C-alpha cells in the first residue's frame, strides 16, 4: 500500500501560475504606482484589488511595466526555490501555465525562469495562454493533478484539476467554495497540504 502511495505521489503533475506565485511583484507595483501619487499596501498590490484602485489606463500601464520592463528584476517568492527543488526530488513534474499575452512579456518570463531555475524550467515546461479560461485546456493536456494560482477567479475555471490551491500570502479574505479550493499561505504550507514529504 505504501509503495503504491509513493508511486502515485511521484506521478503527480503540478501546474504553477507565474506572476505573484513564483515571482513576487509586490514591491515593484508599490514603487511604480507611487510615481503617479498613489499609495498602496502590499495587500492592495494583488491584481484583482489593484484593478479596483487604479483607473483603466493606470492599471494597463502598471501591468505592461510589470510584465515587460520589470519582470527580469523581479524577486523570487519567499522559499519558492527550496520547495520547487524538494518537489523535483520527490518526482513531481512542474509546469508553468501563465496568462501573459504579449510576445515581450512571455519572452521576459521565460528569461527570468530559465536564468533562476535552469535545472527546473525550460521552454518545454512553460506554457502561456491569452485568457484565464484557457488554462484548463492546457491542464487537461498535461494531466495536471494540482494547480496553484493567486486568483480564485482563475481556479474556478480549472474543471479538470483535482486539487486547486489559492496562493494567499497576505491572508486576504476571498469569497469562494472552500471545499473545491484550498488555501496555501506560503510555499511551505502548499508543500505540506499536498502531502509532499
């Protein structure tokens, strides 16, 4: 029984969102909107919340800056390196599935990932979509069992994924079905909750 359980764990495929899950844009967003005289807290830097604070043009400019010019200087989420390496050692297969629409933003994300995690990511396990609804199509194709994203609005589309996790380091209160979506408050918490040891 234990051998079967270990084998099942080793065949798990994990889908990972990129922005604000692997890479941390918090400080970059705070600094960028400060230039247009808008002060935000780390919690308010989250995409869905920031969208309500900024007007349409300001939000568009912020996103373009973050996804294009500022991506390469973005820092890693706390402990992400440690836990990605642990998952790889345990036999998990990792795939980035990110909504980035422009060629420049996709190129910058690949450049960042390959420079920092050459032993984990390459063009073979990095996928981009034009809309959040497309993520499930990629998950189905890759047989993703577990997915982690920082937006509940994205996770609800992932019908083919068994375990869905909301990456929520700021412990923001969201209204979603807690039976279908679990919360991970850190990379350590995610690692524990998927049963990796």
